[in-house]
């Protein structure tokens, strides 16, 4: 059974650009959550989607947005990139909300 | 606001020794997770603890939960080098259990 797949694995952008990250959950999983991991702030929750609806949102500015498609795949978008957005972005999926989450390998985003 | 404190931040231990990692959280929560992360890798789920007094064991690792004290412990028995990694606890708050709040992580280094 394939795990959570995140693409791309690595990404380099410059300040002011925007970026879209993709996450394909484990087959049958309908809930997708996103987290940001940085050395300074650790792991922080970004948002959670279920049935194409955002259920929870973390304390991030509006530049961070996401969506979920009918096949449960999810994307997150960051606009007007800042140096501080450099991080490992992790996607996690679960069968339904509040169930144990399984994490993907992440997308490492570097901002120059 | 839910806060999760983990200690120690760094732990260097010899093979064969025992040690415990502590995870304290600030408000009543629904469930507690322990994850392992190897350098450059994603999070691997170790344990899910759902109720007061829950104890789970896998190999040389044992996790327990005391909801009254808002404390979870991860006990390492007779450490081996392969256990070297960063260990995170994460707490899901009642009602929004998918929105995990992570501890700072404990970097465990097991030396020969």
C-alpha cells in the first residue's frame, strides 16, 4: 500500500514568488493535514482538510492557503514568499479526522 | 492555548543504558502520539495513547500516559545505536484532535 506522497521533494524559490506543494494521501484516507517544520519553531500545524473543506487552521498568515480535491489529494500554496518560509512542509493523512495520521516524506522549500 | 513541553532536548546515552523522555502538556487533551524522525526523513508513528494509564510497548520503547498529571513518558530500555533519532510527542486537543501540537523534540544519540 503506497504511503503519503508529496511532490516535489525539493524546491528552491526566491523572495516574492509563490509556490504550490502537492500531497496524495494513502488510498482511502480522506483527511489531510499540513505541517511546517523549521529549526526555530519546530513542527507547527498549518491546516486540515476533509471532504474538500478546511476543518482547522493554524496561526499562519493568509499567504498560506490550501485546498482539497474530490479524490482527497491536497495542495497548499504560499504566496509572496519570504525567507522565513524556508522549511520542511509535511503532509499527513488519516482515514477520517481525529484518526492517527501518517506522514509523507515532506517537501523541503528553500527561499533565496 | 495548548502547550507541549518535552525534555530533555538532547540526550546522549551509552548503549545498554535506560532513560526516559518526558512530555508535559498544558490542557485536557484527547490523545497523545509519539513519533520518531531520522535526519532528513519524515515522521514515523510509534505509539498512540488514548486513555489515562495507557501503556504501550514496542521493542525497547515503552510509552505511558497519565492524563491527570498531563504527562507522558517514553522509556528506553537497554538502548542500542539504532535508536538514535529525534523523538517527538504530539497532543491532539479534544474536538480538534487532528490539529496536533508537537513538543520540541528530544534528540537521542546512543553511543557505543
